[in-house]
C-alpha cells in the first residue's frame, strides 16, 4: 500500500499492539513531521525502537520506513493542496453554528472518500466485478447500517439485470448462503469485520464453493480471514457519527466502484436494462407543471 496510509492507520490503530500503536499515534499527530523525520527520531518520539517502526511499516504493507515517508509526504502534500485540513479532526459542539458543523462534516467526508479511493485495491475490485458478472446468484449480507448499504447495492445490481439478493436477517442470510454453489458470489459487509451474523453467512457460502467477498474497514479481521477477496474501506469518526455510521460513505463508494465495474463489463446489456426499466416506471412520474 503506497497511498491512503493515514486512513488505514487511523482505522486500524485501536487493534494494534501497544508498541505499534504508539508509532501510529505519533504519525497521526503530525503526519508532515513524520514524513520529515528519520526513523531514529520517529522511534524516539514514540518511545520505541527503529525495529518497532520497521515492524509498523511492514504491518501496513510498506517495504520499510523510506517507503512510508514517501507515502506520508505525498498524502500530506495532497491534503494541503486540496485544503482538507480545515475541519478534519474537529469535534462538533452542541452550541456550534450549523455552518461550522457542516464544514467539519464536509471536510471529514471528503477526506474519507479520498482515503478510501487511494487505498482501494483496483485488482480486487476487478476480480469482484468479474465474479459478479459471471455469477448465477449474488448474495449481499449485512446487518443494521451495513445492511442498508447492502440493500442499496442490491437495487443497483438488479436494475441492470444482475441476480442480486440482500439479506439483513441472520436466518435469511444463512438460508440463502446454504443454497449457493460454485460460481455464485457472497458479499459480506461489516465495518469492523466482527459481526457474527455476516461472518456466519460468508462461512456458509464459502463452504458450498461460492466466491466470498469481505467489505470492511479492517483488513486484519475475522471477516477478512474468511473471504477470498477483501475490499477495505476507510473510516473517519466525527461527533455523532461513530463506528459503522462513520464508514457508510466509504462502504457506498467501494460498492459503487464494484457496480460501475460490473456495468462497464455488461455495457450493452446495462444500457438496454436502463431503457426498459425507465420506460416501465415512466407512467408513475408526475409531469412537470
């Protein structure tokens, strides 16, 4: 991974061992300074050793500290140029004016999508899209907020003729997963990758030969371990939007990327589907006055 580093570090920080977590906290506290620091200087600020910093780099897919510094310098430079820093990391207070709250939200969401796009595994998206196009049946499993995201992708795929089925209920998800077979696809959506209902559905689907896909903010999670393919999302918590709520926009972005890739691969069929479905519902639209 050479981009989207800050988003990944921020998302996975709570699950890191203490020594690595201290390194991550120093980097997130001042990414620009970290990009300028030597490995010895960064280790001293984190109360650790150069070997620990190297382990941190490798935990996030970098060959070493030099590669991490380049990624941080690139990312912080891009953020400064785009003006993302204005509201990122700010809390929304009960007495803040609405325009200030919206500025914080806009900055956080902009950074969230950029982090997600920068860290997205394009080969992984392509593999998922290929599998979906060829699949006789696509199961989308998620609960609560992630279930709503699954429902949105289900609607988009079905609109272009892809046999997709969302399952937010645990029993329904397991029953649907049990009927899958080789060539089918099961997508499990969970912010932390630890939702039992989603994990069980993905494991059941995999046991019958279906291609399994995890969409999660945590690449090192039980859900990711179960999946054949993993697509990671960034997560940036702000006041009143914590946990899974903070990952909704990035989940939608990743799944929209899959949807677009599927539509590209079925271009003629997709256009025909749009024409037919638009015509079918046209009589239900109120004409302009």
